[in-house]
């Protein structure tokens, strides 16, 4: 519920800006899946993922305007993040569901 309210408030803030004022980019930071030194996937428990909204008005100096604590994933076709051209709506998907299986995560 907190994340939903935070997303709503952040998107309302972005939608209050003039439509042509700034191009935005959305970036997903998936903290569930990493790799060990041998290239083997290592799963971690959910809860540390974030989504970053970046203002690209000056492409040579991008600025983070919001960091949202939202589950997301870098896994899943074709992409898991999208933001509309007016910067008023963003979609975030989480294709990885980490569950405990005995002492391990899967």
C-alpha cells in the first residue's frame, strides 16, 4: 500500500509539470538477482528493488527526480519498464517471484 501511494504521489508530481517541459527515463534496479564470481545466478530475498525516474532535459547532466521502492525485475520479455511520452504514466513489472524452498531461495 505504501509503495502504491508513493508511486501515485510521484506520478502526480510528474504530471503537474508541463507536458513538453522534460523528457523522463525510468530505470529499474533489481536487487534480487546477482551473479557469483563463476557466473552462477544468486537469488536474494525481495524487498530492496527500486525504480528511478530520471529527468533528461539536459542529456549531458541527467538528474534523478524520484527513487521509488518498487519490486521490479530485469528478467522478462521484452522489457519490464515503460514511461509514456508525456511522462505522466509509468508501468513496472516484476517477473521474478523469489520464494523460500527449505534453506534455499528459488
